[in-house]
C-alpha cells in the first residue's frame, strides 16, 4: 500500500493553542460558508491545515496558502526543524498541523482555495471552502 502526500483544512472562527499543545477550534464550519450579502467583512477566519507524508519521505519545507476569491493570497512558511519526533515507530506517516489566520476578510462568492506547497514544488490541494450568498426567502406569498 502506497502512502501519498496529502493535505486537508478545517475552517473556523477562532483557535486556542494550550500550553500543553492541545488545539481548540471554535466556531467550526461544517459545510460551506453562507453570507447574507456579497462582500460581507468578518473579523477573522482560521484555516487549520493538516499535511501528511510518508515517514520515509518527510517534509523539508512547507508553506500554507489561502486565496479568497478576488483577494491577494495569504502565505505562511511553517518551520519544521522543531517538530517533535514520532512517538510510535509503527506509524507509517507523519503529520504537520498548523493554522493560518486571516483578519478582516471580505467574503465574496466562490471558492477560498487552500494549498500546501512543499519543498519539491508540489501543490497539495487542502480542499478549500466555498462562500455563497444566501437567497432571500419569500414567505407568506399566496398564488
């Protein structure tokens, strides 16, 4: 069985990292983001990435990239030199988990692209999230 490099992302409103390393994600979006009007500005969004790779092909460098529709990409290099060693020698892969915070983000319809860039020039698609504008409901209308 071949293990590939891959990435995923969870989008939420806030993140807290405790002194013991536990991560608390608050206000997690379980689906797409629906806004009442195009161009709504929100205080912040956190994109919590997970990148995985086979243990025998560790990451040398990764960069997180978030590109909202119509906006400049946010890019963050993740230092890997201080990663703790794997605690289970039987585990076939290693994980890197890290957040990137976007503040005062204007939400426009379309896909917020999320990517992990590696030292080998790979672009691992982390899935992203879609933003859509809620359509008004017409209630109380009779034919």
